[in-house]
């Protein structure tokens, strides 16, 4: 696998690449109407990870309030080998953290359903909110949040 390049989506072609990755990652396990929920174009930034010219991961960021960003729809191609998945996950989340910092969001929110990913997010400073899970398909997604260190400076 070549180096991972992470970009903020600026073209229709890049946006379509995100949709292709999300389809590959989720449509085998989630209904279409839950994965594609009409929230892809309103107050949203899409992030795309490329290996060479090939899309391998994406993430959707939604501005919820002027100071809150929702990290969601993180998708990585399901056939990617484990070592490359981890590299891609670390690359895209590091990029998104820097992006959120540059935009001065004071609160980051999201949901997580997988125990291993809960551990991943905790190591990055996120905590479960204690709120009730959101149910999509047959899975429960537990809300998490983070108040980044830079938010305390303002």
C-alpha cells in the first residue's frame, strides 16, 4: 500500500469516491436509508483518504452548532488488510483532529458501536456521554464527546 493522502473533498468526483467507499463499507450490513440519510450536503465537510489514486476511506463531518462538530460516517474499505486499516484509521483521524482544531470547534461529538473502537476513541480523549444509544439497523451506537485542549484556551 502506498502512502495515504488525506484531502478535504472539493469536487463532485471526490464526493462520489466517498459514496463508493461508504457503500462498500456499510451497505452489506446496514439499510440504504440509514447510511444515506440526506445529510451529505448541508453544513458538511467530507474527508477522503487516497492510496495513490484509489479511494480507501472517508469521513463525514457535520457542523451541529457554531462550536460543535459531529464526526460520523467513518468508512474504510472492508477488504483492506488489518495493518493498512490501522494506518488509514490513524491517518484520517489525525487529519480530522487537526481540521477540527483549525476550525476552532469547542466540542466534538459522534457515536461508536464497536468495543474495539470505543477503546480507540478513549485513547484519543473521547468519553461516552452516558446518553442512550442510537439504534441503526440492529446495532446500538453509543454517543461520545470530546472537549479538545485548544477549546479550553479560548
